[in-house]
């Protein structure tokens, strides 16, 4: 991009390519200088920008909530404390309304999921050229700042939830009970192979749908911002501001859906019927 004029397709490809580090067949361990190089690195490649921004925003979340918790007052709260308390109360109400078992992990997990995903989604509201331009001036070829537009990140979160689903299913029902739940529903023991196929597919569909729903919505939103950035400058402001306002609903809704479905799936894992 620093060399001058680029085509629209090159511009889009650049903004959709992660800063990837991995083992390239020809260059050894290095950062990818093109989308093709990134693809050729295969499984052992790591998207550095996804890790950087997701961990950074996670640390921001922990620091802010810990700071408010340490300085909480019983009297009239300040604006930050009031805002944090409203988020905690909102998440707590959703957990109590869906999850009717005793488990100290669920509410903190739901709070973490909601706030962390919301913060990652919110990075989509930063103008698409600002941070990549600064990174380019520092010699960094690519810089995607929205971790949830990377399917690796959304799948990582979804499979973590899936691990908890399996763990609590076995913990609450035993391995035999968990297997029976998969093998004997919905058509009874005489159609065990068919039941097992249906239930295993349904079980595996949970993390996949969680990941792809979040990824698809955020990726589409980012793509629209990139396409708007290709338009004349005066038209960008006319279109980007309304879309950004609407997108606030999208980023909040996607964090909420991921949180609620996590609570629902873990409640189902605790059910013994």
C-alpha cells in the first residue's frame, strides 16, 4: 500500500488478511507478506493480530472490572461503577432466568463472554484505515483489529464452551448417562445407531453454530465498512455514520446471543432428562 496506487480488490484483500506468523515452505519461520503466503503456512501459522487484540482487550476488561470492584462504594456510585453494576446485574438476571442449578462458574463465565466479545466486536467501529495505516508506518504489512472476524478466534471460544458442555454433562449424569442421552433419544434403544447419529451431529453443531454465527455477522459488517471506504470521501461519511450506528446494535446483539446460548447449552448439560 505504501508504494502507491492499488486496485479495489487489492485494498479489500489487504484489509481482510491477518498478520500471520508461521513456517513458510520457502522462507522458514517468518511473517507472511501476502494472503497467499499466509495460506501456505497451514496449521502451525498463528494470526498475531488476533492474539494481540483479543488478549489486550481481555486484559482491559479484567483491569477495568477489578479497579471498579476494589473502589466500590455503598453510597451513590460514580458513572463507571454504575455502568459496571448495570452490566453485572443484566448478566446475572439472564443467568438466573435460564440456569436453575447451583454452579459458581456459570455467571462469571457469562459475564466474561458478554463483555469480552462486546469489546472485540466494538473494534469494528474504528475506521478501517486508521490502525492499519499506523501499523504500515511501522513496517507491519497487515493489521486486522477485530478478533471476532477471525474464525480461529470464534471457533476457539466456541470449542471452549463445547468442552464445558461435555464436562458438565459427564459430571452431572456420569459417562453412562451421557451416552444414554445420546444413544436412546429420541427414538428409543431399537434405533440406537440412528439416535446416536442425530444426537452427535446436534451436539457438534452447537460449537460450530456459535462460532460461525458470530464470525459471519462481524465479517459481513467489516466488509461493508471496507466497501464504504472505497467510495468518494464525501459519500463515506453519509454512509458510514448510519451504518456504524446500526452496527452498535449488531455488535451488542452478537455478544448477547453468544452469552445466552452458552448459558442455555450448559443448563441443558445439567438437565437429567
